[in-house]
C-alpha cells in the first residue's frame, strides 16, 4: 500500500519506510522475484518523496539441506545484490528464517525487503490518494503483457504459474529519481506504485480516502494473445510503473521533467466525479462508484474470513 512516513523532530525532515516481498514471484523465479522486492520497496519510498538510503531484509525459506531450497536461497541473495547495487541501496542488516516447512512441504521462498528513505522537507510528503478534482493523471512507465505470478491469475483463475515481470534496473532508478525530484519541486500532488493487482487496482486505490474524488481515464490496450488484451491492460503487474496526479498548471513542467529523466509519462485522464471510469482505447470497461469500490476494499478481510467460516 505504500510507504509509512515519520517526521524527525526539530529537523524539518522525515523518513519514509516500506516493506515488500512476493512469495509467488520468488517461487517462479527467485532471482527476479528478489530483485522485484527490492525495487518495489524502494519505489514505494520514492512515491512518498523519499530518496532511498538503506535497506534490510528477512529471508524466509524452507529446509536448506534440500538442494532445491538452497538453490532458491542462493539465487534470491544474488537478486537482492544485483538490485541493491543498481539502485545504490546498502543493506545494513537483516535476518534469515529457515526450515519453514509443514509435513515436508516448504513455504514459498519469500525474501522480504525493507527500505528507508530520506525526505529533505517533511512538508512535501506525497500520499497515494488524489487530492482534488480536475488534476491530470499520468501513468509513468510501460505496461506489458506480464501476468505471470499475478494476483489476477491467482484470484480469478486459481493459478500460480508463468514468468514474473521483467525488471530494467536502469529504468527503475530513473523512475525513482524522477519521483524524488518531482516531489521536491512540488510538481505532483500524489503518487502511487503500480504493483499487486495492476493498473486497475492502483487507480481505484488512488480514489480511496478522498471523500469521493473519482477519475476518468482512457488507457491504451496492451498487445496480447487473443482474449488476454483487456486482462493484461488492467491487471498486468509490469514493474517500474507509478500513477501520479498533477495540477493543471504544473502538467507541462512535469512532462518536461519526466523527459529529462527518460521516463515514459502518458497523460491518461483526470480526477473528478464520484466514479471510477476506465476506458481501454475508448471502450468503457470499468464504471463503478468510488463509495461502492471503497466499501469492497475496506471489508475485504472481513468478507474473506466470513467465507472461510461458512
């Protein structure tokens, strides 16, 4: 859901902190899954306006005496190393939890990464929620046909399979640097990382807690095999993507800064109304009241356990 932020008394600064990990990704590809965990934690910090300055980890695996588990562990450590070096995030400490098994069946390999970042001006902290109607909405980064290991495959089709999203570490670093600079320069009003659930879930979450500030967006469709284009457009979990809202008077300046950092920035719509309206290439695919969507979101855990108890 993003980073937590704590003010540092009498300094005017703040710390942003995020913890992330995805066992499905690491089960499918421990190297890439570990890199994605580092990148997402750091991206959440950058979305708050914080420059990532350090990390920690908790590495959760099964029995390392089994060769396949030790292989998972080794590849995950290599993935963490590669991402931390590319994003210039030193690991300051951490811990390892092994032998996590029941009846000989191991948990998914789950490296959890914590990243902390520094916000030089605590008055310029960014949140995930839209601020007001009439703002421009930009999608940073590119959406591709990447449903491997996704929430969509698990929830809708009951599948854990495929290849996790690709990660271009150079593009990831440029995105994070843009977010920090844009927050510092007051160019954006909100920022929210696209991760689990994809673009559709991220857009909806940006409206929650706003008192009913909705959105109207039109996004380009993703090229995919027949029957998968809409699902990929809405629920692909392609890395290095963020939704930002920008005041109309700052839109041109923000686009220029995105260009300066080499980050794709597509204007997809505006905030306003009390509904979540999403079009793909001009065709309406989502039209839902903010209050209705937020109620589903707020009660998801309660409803889950009700179904379990039934």
